[in-house]
C-alpha cells in the first residue's frame, strides 16, 4: 500500500514537472483570466472558484431616502396646490350624492380623503414641482445651541430676580412704581420636513398617472372611489357610502371598456395606481404645499371653513 502511494506521488510529481503539463496548466489559467475579464466588462460578477464563497450582492444605502427636502419654488408650487384644493372641494360639493349626506358624515369623508384627492388633482392638472435637500444642524451645533439657550435662560432668571428684589426695595421705601416683567418668547422649533422617500412616493404616483394618460371622466370616477370610503371610523351611513363607491367603480369599468377596448388591463392598471395613494401621508402634503405660505394651520378647520363656504 505504501508502495502504491509512493508510486502515485511519483507519478503526480513527474506529471506536474513535465513540460506538457506546464503548458496545459498555463493555457487553462489564461482562459480563466480571459473569462473573468469578459464577465467584468459585461457587468457580471465572475463565478466563484472551487472552495470560494459566492459573491454577496452589494446592498444599497438608504441614507439618501431619509434626507429632508423642501420645495425649490414654494410660491409657485403652493399656489398651484391651493388652486387644486379649491377645485377639488368644489368638485366634492357638486356631487349630488355627497350633498345628501349629513354634515358630520361629509366632514369625516373630506378630512380623510382631502390629501389623496389633492394628489389626484395635481396629476389631472399636471402640476410639476421640484424639491431641494435641506441642511439639518449637526449634533455639535445642536449641543452648542442648547447650551446657549440654557445660558440665556439663566441670565433671564437672574435679571428677573434682580427686578423682583428691586421692586421689593422700592415698595419698602414707599415708591410703588412697579417694573415690567420680561416675557421673553421662546423660539418655536421648525416642523419636520418631508423626507426624500415621501416625496418620491408622490412623484411616483404622478408619473404613473401621466403614463396612463388618464381622461377627465376616469379622474372623476377615481375621485368618487376615493371620496366614498366606507371603511372610515365614525361613519353611520356605511352601506349607503359603500354603494356609492361600488357605483363609481362600476362606472369606471364600463367607461374603460367602451373607450379603451384595445387595453383590456386598463381597469386593473387604474386601480393599481389608485392603491399607490395609500402610501401618501396627509401631513406630508400639508407640510409640503401649505406650511411654506400660511404657516402652521389646522387642516380640519380650514377644510370645514372651505366646505361651508361658497366656492
């Protein structure tokens, strides 16, 4: 057995040391290197060699999607969004079935669906807007700012104590002149700006609608589907509202079959686009389009005022 092992070792040694073996081995290595270069040029990862672990795909960084952004031209975009909001509420108030609902039911529907209806209106009017990244203060800046605020508060407290002491001395001396207190106002913190990912959701929905080239009647039926949502808490006419939503969907389906006969999947595509509205937050819409021009505002109060006004 030892002799056989020795013979095999000697045979392998002679084979590896032969000229023919070296030539074949060098050609094999050259072919492997050439194949790896071709795979690298084509954008593919080279296959792992025996004994090597497979290549792990590179993970994308999600830091950019969390960066805060603001409108590049707030005056133009906010004015366009305000006009769309007025048109949207005018459309809602002119729906006969909506007018038959009690006022509290109308408020529940409008408060929950004004943001998706507004985004649908932006898509219908083809409103374009651009955003820019905003620079947030660094941790060191926050620490220094908070430290300055603490020092300022200590100074104010010391001044207040001095004034109170002076007033007590003046009162004890018979001089009843009172000193005015310092009512220093604290600076209000900025509201949380939308993130790049949230803006991308809005722009993704707009791009989807524009790619489908949605017509006026289709937008109307989609708005009816969004408006009459029977799943909202606080509703009493649930069955009636559910029937209105089903009628809007049925009318949309019949319209699509009549106008777009060649596109049998259009009804499904429209509903897929409509489902994208669920990822859009109403607070993001308010912060993006209304806070830059009117500041902090209670959207519920503004919607109630607009709903009761003559638009």
